[in-house]
């Protein structure tokens, strides 16, 4: 009967760890079509260039921003939830409320929305950050 070498066991464990890691595309592929007439006096600009940001950190992996997507392949996430676009928009609205009051009962919309992404790749750690900036308009009667 032949016994396994410790090196084979270590390689097998490493393969299982790497292959059972996490991957996320962080893709913002939502399609939304709303026609709103902004040529009359039916709106006012409440705030310009309001921003929000979200980040996630991973160990032993790589992150690459690919246009409107953020692609990460890593062993495990150690920081953040990985839902960067949702969290960045939530942060934008929290920043708006802190400076301009509540949003409840108001007819608000985002205009001129811009997304930015950034990746940090180190040997054992990778991080992805998504930033969003927009103008906030309020519809008035």
C-alpha cells in the first residue's frame, strides 16, 4: 500500500481553497427607460455633484475595472459586502439627506449620473471601489 506524500496533500488543499473562493462581476447592467420632460418650469435643481462611494476588500485575488463593470476573482472577501453599486447609491442618498434634508414625500430624481471604478491589486490583497456622482432634481407642481 502506497502512502500519500505531504506535498500532494498540501497542493490538494490549496487547490480546493482557490477553487472555492469568491468571484464577482459587480456589473451594473440595469436598464431603465423613463421619459421625463425637463424643458419647462416643472423642476428645480436641488443639489449638484452629490457623491457616494463603496468599497470591498479581498485576499489572494485580482480586481479589474472593465468599463461599467468591476470584475474580482479572489479566495475570500474580508471587507464590504461586494454590492458596490447599490451601496454607492445608498451612500449618495445618505450624503444628500445629510446636507439637504429628508427625501420622504419629495419627487426627487438623479440626473447626469456618473460612475467611476478603481482597483487596488497587491500580492495578497485586492480592493475594488465604486464611486457615483449625480445632480439631484426635484419636480415641482
